[in-house]
């Protein structure tokens, strides 16, 4: 059963559409990767999930209950780890956890026990009584994470939890997320580090301009274009380009040199790709151009992401 | 409401760790009070309030009658009198600012007095129709002292009248004077007889009117206000009120910092309600503000022998109400400003303008009536009105104090309501 259901979420800021008909779901024990370039609408979606913004349309349900109708109860079921380090630098690590834990109704020995547990989970027990201003970037990230999971939420939203940390801290945090999922916690993991998403998530949702571009199992999304053929051609001309227009994608042209991709169409068999390659080579030969290199290219999440969202720089 | 308590505790802990800021909140007003108390003491002090008008007198007449005027003028406490040989010397001193008013008794003064007849004393068109000018007396001053000049003119004329009337009566109507004396003696005798009769009837103790008894009791009460250090009765509360409102910036910065750290969003994502968050963020600063005021008043007493008035406990509601309006304004500034720089800009502008307008920097009594009225748009002014009643009056008007507290609470309510409304946009 889905722990989180997001249905047809819509949000506008003036004339700017931040979210348009966004729908996805997360089941217990799953880590859903949420991807999108800057300004795609991820933060807006997360703010609505966290109760910091209201949507203009659509519904968010947690455990079947509408978030807008029962926010107080559902807030307790959710833990959010924001991208910014939302901790008090002049309090110690322990004091930070004690404070946020008390807001979720933890008191006395239960609070102390849970704080110790969290400090151990993120490897900060030794530094618990130091002011967090003295912590390294990685330690701060780990504390930030532990504040989000302190109250044992059933749904955890992680926004770039590993930004700017060393490989050790990153690895530790990813392990923590994996363990959370193993305990049955539903996790939304938002990151620009594709390898993290690939290693953690079974399913991903890619959004841009507030719209859902792709959503499903990571394997399915990659499989459609797992094997492309990439070639470099010398003797390129506009005329040749127009002849190959329907067979290849031209990625770059420098003088008479061109880079081409013969893409595998989703669901296409290898024999079809081979036939198309033969056609391409015939056209090139007829134009008296020369194929300099030809190679297969593995398609990964980053390439899929860039293909779907474009290579243009974002704000 | 436990959430509000947890947030309060957290903020108190953070404030306690920011001891430099706390020290500034306490030390800066103390330094201000010390410097201003020392440097402006002469302007404020009660003794100096009865500042004497410096009068230079030139007596060109130099006879018995004109000398009598000098004697009378010298007896007036409000006047500091010095005699000059000639008008030129007197004018020079006046131009140098050493004297405020100059009185010139002309050489014909005695002659003109001797020319007066009994009827001239009452006649409108007689020899006294131009008052001092008729007697060859002139009073001069700079434009700044024009009002004092008028007072001195009337005073000198009165003294002249007092000194020459008996002489004229003696000279012209000796018999009339004798009759008047007899009449006066008769009145005295009748009064003595009435008192003796009352004493015989055993009512001597009750002879004093109730009013006199009250007056006696009042006279016996020792004023708690230390007149020698009166300046501190004014500037300690003035600068305390001014610096209490500096909490506005501290509070606004704390809120902006909370927002910038991202912890404000974390509070919003927690089950803590908006009410708990606002109350939790406000109460620590209210406490700091109240403690700041109390410590400054204690310092005023210890270092400057300042009095806490006839009923010190009544200061407490004024302190609390003032602090409430200050933290209310702090919430409003926090939810209006977007950056730390804006907090400084808005905060400094509001705090200093309101302090200037209200009379924190210059006593309200010195301000023109229009400014005094304008000042009432600030909470500072109401606080100062209440402190003025409690700290400088032997018989404070408690109704006025209650009204001031009411106005301070009204300011606090308005600031809070606006801040509450804007809090979501923070």
C-alpha cells in the first residue's frame, strides 16, 4: 500500500506555474528518487509535502489521510531533512536533538534514549556535547539528517542530504538511508548525484518545469535506450546532414567533423538497429565522407536526465 | 503550549551564550546615562531649573530713594544683581552674555518721585502714566531675554512704587497715614481677642483648619525624591526606555537568523503551532527586556542615588507594559525586514526616531506643545509619562499611570497583531 500519494498537484506563483499536474506515490520501505534541474519544481513539491506551502490544486495523502485535512497528525509521521543545515550552531549536537525531539512530544528518558540512539546512528556520539559551530561539514550534515529522523517518522523526505560532504560521510549517510528503507520507512530522496540515486532507488521521478517527465522503475527507464551507437564523421556537409536527418542525432559539428548518435528506439530489437546503421553507413559512403570512429555507448541515469531536461544551463 | 516553553528555553539558552550582546544591552545605556548625567546635569537639575536672571543695575540717581529700589531688587532670590557705574559698561557685559537684563535708574528719578502728588498714585493719566519711563528708569535686554525684561520692568516698577508711596503719604497726608495705622492696630487687636476666646473655650487644638492639618502632615513627610540628583530621575528612565526598544533589533535579528538557518522552517514542519512558535520566540526577549530595565533601575539607584518614587512596586506594570510594546514592535520589524541590513535600517530608524519624538533624548517638558502631542504616537512617550509620574512626583497621578499602561498594551496589541499576520511571510 502507498504510504504517500501525490495526485494532480498544482501550484502557481503569480503567472509562473511551479507545479503542473504532478502525481506520484511512495510505498513503505521504498526509496523514490526525485530528480529535476534547479527550478524544476522539486522544492515547491517538497515544501507542500512538508506543510510549508499550500497547493492550488491536487491532493497529498499520507497513509490514506489528506494532509490538508489533518496536518498536525500527519506532520508527526513525516521527517524532512532539508538541503540547508537547519541546526543551531550555538547549541551542541545533543541540545539540538533534545530540542527538536521535545517538539515531537518526546520527554524524559524516552527523549534521552532516542537522542543517544540517533547520535550513534550518525556517528556523532563522541562529539555530542560540542557546539555544532565547531563541527565539520560532514558532521553537520549527519546531525541535520538525524534531526529529521529523530521522531521515528514513517515517511522521510531528503533534499540533497549529501551536498558538500566527504566520501566517508556520504557513504555513511547513504547507508543510513538504506537502513531506514529496510525498516519499512518510505523515503523520497532528492539529489543531483545520479550515482546515489542509482545505488539507492528502485524507482525515480524526473520533473522539469513543474511537470512529471518520467516516472517508473529505474531499469525500465534506462532500458529503452541502453545501447546507442556513437560515431565521428569527417567530410560533413549540410547536404549530408539533411540526408541523415531521420536516421541519426547530430550532437556537434566542428568544420567538416561531426559527432552523431544512432539511437536505439525504445523497444527496438538489435537487428533493427543494425539495419539502420547499415543505411547510415551507405549514405555516408555515397557522400564520400569518412567514418573515423564508431562505438557503442551505455545509457545511464545522467544521460537520461540530460536528454529529458536538456543541456541548457539553469539558474 | 509546552512547545512554546521549549522554544523559549532554547532561545534563552542561545541568548545566554551570546553574552556580548547581553552586556551591550546593559552596559551601553549605563554608559549613556553616566555621560549624559554628568554633562547635562546643569540643564536638567532641579536647583538649576530656578536659574537666576542676571540683572545689571546702573544707578545714575545715587540718592536715598533710588538706593531703596536696589535694596528691594537684591532681596529677590530669582535675581542675581550687580551694580555698574555707567550704562556703557553694563551694556558691554550684557553683549558678552554675562547679564540678561540691565536696569538704568536715571539722574532725575528722585526729582520725578518728589513731583508726584497723592492722586498720581491712582490716576491713569497722571505723572505715572508711562510707569518706569515716567520715573526716568529704563530696562534693556537682548531679544532672547525679552520676556525676562518685561518681568523685571514690572518688578522694578512695583519696588519703586513700594518705596515711594510711604514717602508721599507721609509728605502729603500725614493725618491719613495716622488713621490708617490706627485702623490696622484695631484689626490686630480684634484678631488677638478672638484667638484668646477660642483658647479659653478649649478649642485651641481644633482651631487649625483641617486644611492646615493636612498641610502640616504633608510638610512632615520627607520627599523620597533626591533633589540633588534629580537629573537621574529623568535620564535613567528616558535612556532605559530608549534602550529597551533596542531589543527590537536583537529580536528581529534572532528571527531573521532563525529563518536563514532554516530552523524556522524546521519549527514550522514540526507539530509546534504558529502561536507556540511566536510566543516561544517572543517571551525570552520580553524577559530580557524586563530584566534589563530592572537592572538599569538598580544601577540608577546604586550609582546615581536615583529614587524609585513613593511606590516602587507600581513601576513593575509600567516596566512590563513597556517591554511588551517593545517586543511587539520587534515581531513587526522581524516580519517586515528581509535581511539583517534591513533590520538595522528599520530598527535604527524606528528606535532613534521614536526616542527623539517621544522625549527620551530631551525631556518632554522642554518640547514644544505640538511635539509633545506628536510624541504620543510612540509607546516611548506613554512610558515616559508613567515614569515621570512615578519617579518625579511626590503625589503621582495613578490614573495617569494606568492610562499610560493601557496605551502601552494597546501599542503591544497592534504590533503583535500585525506581526502575527505577517509571520507566515517570514
